[in-house]
C-alpha cells in the first residue's frame, strides 16, 4: 500500500493508493494471466478503481495458446488480440506496412518482443470525484508500478460503454476517456480502437504530440467469426439472422416476403418465436434495435398485446442493455464512425434511427415523450436531449462556454496589443498560432492582431444573442463586423480562423481538456457569481461537449491546432447544397424541375407533376424502331451501303429512304405523363389552368432529391411531394390536401406517340394527338406483382412498354377508348394519397412503396453529396462572383447525376428532351462523363465507361470490314445502344472521339494503379491505337504522317475534303499514341512499332503568322472569317485540356489562345 499525501486531490483526510494482484484463474493452464487492481482510498471510502489484465507472453507455449486464452477472457479481449496481433502473435502486418492503416506509424515490431502486456479493462471513479483527477492518479500509479517494466506495453480501449450514469454521460464517455489516456502518453495503434503506452521516454509514441494522433478507422481489419457464447443456438436463429440481413433494405423481398411479412408469419406459426432470445441473450426486438432495422421494430411492436413483445421493450435490470440502449448505441457508433473516418462527416441521426428510438422509448415507458413523432425526429436530429438547443445542435451550456471564452480571449488580445511596443510582431502569441503558416509568414503586426481581436469579440457578441441570431456562422460574423476586421482579412485571415481559435480554447479547458474552466465555474457558483449560477442552472444536454458537431455546423475542422497550409477543414456540405435549393412560383416554359437517378428522369411543372406542361419521362433504355418506310424491307436496310472515297466505304450517301430510317432509328421515347387530376363537385374532371392556382411555391431539396410543391385551389391547401427511386424507374408521389377527403383530387396518366420524324424534340417529346398510331391496354387485379394494382401496356409499332402503378388503394379507368389517358381515383377519403408509378421495358415483379422510394432517394443522394468530391468556393470568400459560381457547381452536379449517369453515354440534352433523335454522341462522352472520375464518382462512371468494351466488336467491324483498314477499331460519333453509327458525313468523318477511351482508361488506372485495370482496358487500348496508327498516312513529299483528308475537325465547320493535319487532332493523336504505348509497357508487352513510327513522325502542327491554325492550308484570313471562328475553338485545348505534348509549343499555344479570345465568336460555342 502506498500513501500519497500530496496527491492532486483536495481532501481533509490523507489518501492512499492500494495495489493488489490476483490470478485470473485457479486453472494452472491460465497462469500466464493475472489481474492487477489499483484502488484510491480515503478512510473507508473507495474513490476509484482500475483493473488491468497482466499478460505474461513468455509463459504461453504457442501463439494459439496466447490467442485462445485471451479469447476466453472476454469478447473485448478477443477483439483486441485479433485486431492487433496476427495468428503468430505478432503485430499485424497492416499496422506496420499499410500507409493508411498504420496511422501515425509510431508502433512497430517492438511489440513482437514477447514481453509482458497490460490491458486496462476498466477505470471506475465514484460520481462525486470524477472531476478531481482520480482516473489520472490510477493510470499514473499503474505506469509507475512494478508491473510496468521497461519491456511492458500497456493497452486500453476508450470506447463507448454502458457504465452507470445518465445517457448524457454515456455519450460523452468516449472522447473524455480518449483525452485522459492521451494525456498519459497513450497513442493509437495504427487506426485500431486501441491505444498503447510504453515507459520508454525515447519511443516514437512518446514523442508524438497529443493533437497529432489519429482516430479509429471505425471498422475491423478483417471479417473474422464473431465470438459467441457456449449457449445453444436459438431455435429462431433464422429470424434473428433475417432481421440483421435486411437491416439496410428491410422492404426488399426475401424468399418469404419483406421482413415485416416474415415477422408476422413467424408469429402466426409459433408466437414464441418472436420473443425467443439468441445466444447473445438478444430477443428479436433487441436484434432489430441493435441492427437498426426500423421495419422489423415496427412489425414487432405492432403484434397483438398478447404476444408479450412489449415486455421485451421494457427496461429489465437483469439484461445488460435494453432495446432502447442498443438502438442508441448503434446511433452513437454511426456518429462516432462518421466523425473519425477520413473524408466523412456526421450528417445527424437519420429519420429512421430516430423513429426507431421514439418507438422503443414509448414502448419502454421509462420516459414520457410529450412531442409528436415528427417533432421528436426534428428536435433529435443533431443529438439534442434537452429540447432547447438552438437549431437542434447548439446547447445553452455550449453557447455560454464559447461566449465566456471568446469574451476573455478578446480582452487578452486587446491587452497584448495595448502593451506591445510599437512595430512589434506578435507571431508567437497563442492566438496567432491558430492562423495557418501562410498567414503568419509575413509576420503578425499589431494592427492585424487588433483586427483579429475585433473578430473574436464580434463572435462573443453574437453568442450573447438569443435564438439563431446567436449562432456565430461565418455569414453572421461577416454581417456583424461591418467595417471591422479589414486588416485581418487583408493579410489572409478568415472568420474560420477566429472561430477555430474560440472553439479550440473552449475545448482545451473543458472536461475533454484540462477541465480548468468547469472547475472555475463550480467555484464561482459557490461564491454566488451570477453568470456561473446561471450556467449551473442551464439544462444538461448530450450536445454540451459536442465540439466536433459545433465545428462541423459552423463549417470548421475538428477543434484543434491548425497546421501546415490547412486554413479550414471539413465543408458544411449539407448547408452549401441546401443553400441553392431551386425555388419556383410558376412553371418554367423552358426547363422542368427534375428528379431521377441517371438511368431515368421525370420532369415536372409547378405542381410537382406534369399537370399543365407535358414534360418528358425518359430513360437510357426506352428506345423504339419505327416501322419501315413504304416499299422498304428489312433486307434493304441490311444491304444499305454508302459512298466510297479513296477506297474507304462510308455510311452516308446511300439510297433513301433507307438512309434516313437508319439515321432516325432507334429513337428515344417519352415513357408517359403523370399529372394532378382536378375534379369538380360531381367527380368529373375539371378544366383547371395554372392561373387558377394560388400561393404557388415549389422547392427542390437537392440533398434528398425531393420536389415539394404547394399551392391553393379553391381556397384549399394542396401539397405534392415527388421523388424518384434510385434502383428502379419509379416515381413516388404523395398528395396531401383536405380536397382528397372531398373527392376533388386524383392523378392522371397519359401516353404520347413517339417516332423519328423530328430530329429535335424540345421542349416536349412525343405527339399527344396521334392516338390512332399506338395502343394502350389496362390490366388490374391480382397476379400483376407485389404492390401492383394496375398495369398499362403501351405499344408503339413493335415495341411495348409497361407502366405499373401501386400505392394506396385506388380505382383506375380509361377516359375514352379513343384516348390513352387514365384517371386514378383514391378509394379512401383521407387527407393523404400516395402512389408509385414504375416504367419498364417488360413487366416488373414489384413496385416499391412511397416510403421505400423516399428512403432510397434520401440515402442515395446523401451518399452522393457526402462521400465524393466537393468544392466550396463560397465559404469565407469576399469575391462577389463566388455565390453564382458555387450555385452553378451544385446545380450542375445535381443535374448531371439525374440526367447523365446511365448505362450509355448521355445524349446532348440528357433526359430532359430529345436531340438527334435521342442518340448519343461519342465525341461528347468525355465532356459529359469524364468529370465523374475527378469527383471520385466511380460508381457512376463505371456504368457507362464499359461502353467501349461493349462496342468494341462494332468498332472493329466499322474499321476493318466496312472501311477496309487492316487493323484496329474506329469509334463512331452518333450512335445508339447497339453501337451502330448513324449515317452522315460528319458522323463518319469526325475523328477526335477516337483517343477518348485512352483518357477514360488512364483516369481509372490513376485511381486504382492495378494490374486488373490494365487488363480490363487492354483490348480497347490496343485496338484504338492500332486504328490511330493505320489511319495516319505517310506523305511521300514531306515524309510525315498526315491526318486526313477526308475528315471533320472538332468544330465540324470545315470542308472535309481539304481538311488536312488539324492542330488539335494532331496533338490529341500524339497524346493518345503516347498513352497507349505507356499502357503496353505497364503490361510488360512490346509497343507496336507502327505506333512509335507514327507518333514520332506526325506532321507538325500548322502555323500561320506565328499562331497555330485550325488545319494545314486553311485560308490565311481565317481569323476574320466567321465560317471558321463561330464554333468549338478547339485550339484552346492544345494546352489546358490536353497536357503539353511533344509537338506543341507552350508559347505559341498561349498566343493562339489569346488571339481566340479576341477574335472568336465565343457566344456561339456549343457543347
């Protein structure tokens, strides 16, 4: 026993520390393990206790014994040994060699020394002594004890637990424990959950600054079999497994239906099944809560009361965790994971998680929830438990803490300025250290520092205000500053720097730091200080110490010292995206509001549907062939041949009408129209115009992909919510209005005729009055598929499309045998009606519910915005153009995700309307889709980039069979899902699309660096370059290889028969052959000599008067000829779009670009 009279505790009686050691087990086979217990005692009272498992590795005969014995101790020890050590008992290879998983890299093979280990299982401190450094004393004593030898490594895991205390304390436990252990020189092992300590003061871990340690990756390094007890496997194990396996998509079908159906069937088969615990002692309700399976929770709690299921929801002292606690643990784990994983941020608790918590808490009946479910979800999104957080995340205590700190900091900064000598530099002041090096580099002069203090003071003043006006957002601070802070901003300072300083100071003095501020407030409150007394009276909340959340909501990095060139960290993605939600108060006559998924898009007018304007419903699969022209047979189409120029056969100049049919077929169709049906008092369709609607307002929520449209008709409110499924071609429509109860609203569906008679169909697609050209047929009743109440087959020529309708109960009728319009009337007289409309080329087996569609959309769009590349040019910017630039970035991302992320390259107008019969242009594929690689949206790019391997056979046929080249594959320009080139001079003679696949391949290789990528693209790369080499022809006069004639340049505005050696194409040819050669070298294959010969001997780029020319031999006055300066200025791409190639002079490329800027009709650029 050791007496420590000078311990860091203020007590009247002396305090003692007692250390005991006892065997882990009486079994001699477990002699290598023993417990070390340390207690802090005052008199008869135990203030705190630490228990550590002492692991004497040298006593284990084999590594299997080492792993097996620790496995037997507890699940936590099993996780520890399997995470940190491999099957040989050595530190896992990933923790030493993997650049990411090794974290800071301070731990290495020294952990393999077979020396003793200590594992701190727990530290328990009595509630009234938790702020008096008892835990620190326990860790210090362990480090100085005889059990910590120079060869000992001590481990602990500061993770969420279920220790006694309030849920608020439980939620705060992890960061507090981590801060405590790090203060005692514990540093993370790789990116695992575990921290380690060594007594060696020279070890790299002891030299690593606290703030430089990394966070947990949030998941195990491998999928090992979970530790299970010896309890027999439950008879309903299949039910537990199904609940867990459907947690991410509970509405999707299993072999028995969705999970709700499975649970109901299990109950009817044997009521005991829905309560039988598994080998973890989890009931099915516990399993559903632990897996956050909302649909399973709903289904279980909806069972009859005699099922006894509500008993499983009630708090049971004999159970380690209640269902509510399991649910909350899952929620907090997801939050912790999002906050610690690189490139991620927490976007609040999901509505499903909060609904599950709400249901379980009501079932538990421990707490009475006075709020409605909707209000509860809104108030708890950001973790608030007090109900008084401003905007749901800034608690009163956090606001006061930050206000007090900012007030004091500003006063100190004023004093520094006042007392510093004239001309002094204040670079070393603590506040200055929170500025990035780029700002400090020139020195922090007194005037700048004073303005810095003004910014901090302004933050303090904002925090003193009530409500949202008291949130120190960047915008609020800028507005409140007025003319203040100019010298600070002029030197590179930003509001974010000042906010980070304030937040860091608040955290440093909190219980997550040195606790000095809180201890001071306790003392001041005892002395009657008004502010401290008011602080103590404020409600406690889980958000009181959520510094990470506050920083995130303010658009800051996690609080801490800003290093390197980092000016500010995580972007408030949700805030920026939502800032630019489009709002309309009337329908646009030019562009619809759209929802979609890249394969499928639905355009809407101001009602959220296609009520007044027949915007298109389009897809990447919806194509049809027109019937053949009179007198033309399929044999005529197959026999079509075009002209032959210089021995090359092209697909143009052939016989009509076969040629035009080939150009316009297949053509893309408008799948149908969905509108709001207005009914008069007698139930007949009313003739209502948009002008009859009042208070119109429509908002597109970009973050969730949801359009909400509100208006009044005949004095009654109407709300229409429109959303698109992300895994099917389905829209979900939810109408809310008292008019539904009166039978005054419904939905109509209509179908247009589509054909290839028009090259361009804009703004609307299809013909609505050619009803005799096509047919529709309605089916209702059973056997259509799960959730399908009606199905309409729409046949045009030989092609049939299906529209399947589900949702709330309804009746459907055809308006007239002579029309293709159908009316859907809700059965029930209630204020809300939900309907789902799904389109397909063949029948579907099921239609999702409105809730499922909404959830699918929310999850997909949140993932899109949260987990891929993002650019913030607005936050902190003083440039007046930043707002518009940011708006365009956000809206273009949304529109591209809706319109241009399908299985084929998108057409020029996406899925809005039709251009060139709906066909896509391969030369524009780069512009439409290569950006997905740069945003790290490989899931989207991979949908369409495989088109090159899919179209390779047709490209080879085009080059070698049709056109007679000896080798290679020639990529088409205007094409369709079959990869067939549409006849046309430009379509056949354009060449700049040819190197594009080499760019896509290179982007993918840069992302993966894998041999698999090299092999995946090998045939495409080789065939592409083969044709590029054989297309270039040796010029006998010059000795160079020429490109063309005949050919068209990028701008498609020169005569193909005189166009030779265009500047951009020559540079792109060089670039492409160079990359193809590199590709072969990476594969270890020989580079074909023909590639090298052509690449090294391409004709030089044409030059006129010291500037690059469009092509060789172009009239010398072309700069002044509108014919040549009125479309794509491709020469600006010589350097910028392309990297510098060996045949391009940067000086001349720059001079050419400047000439283009002054001479070109930039306003008429296409694409």
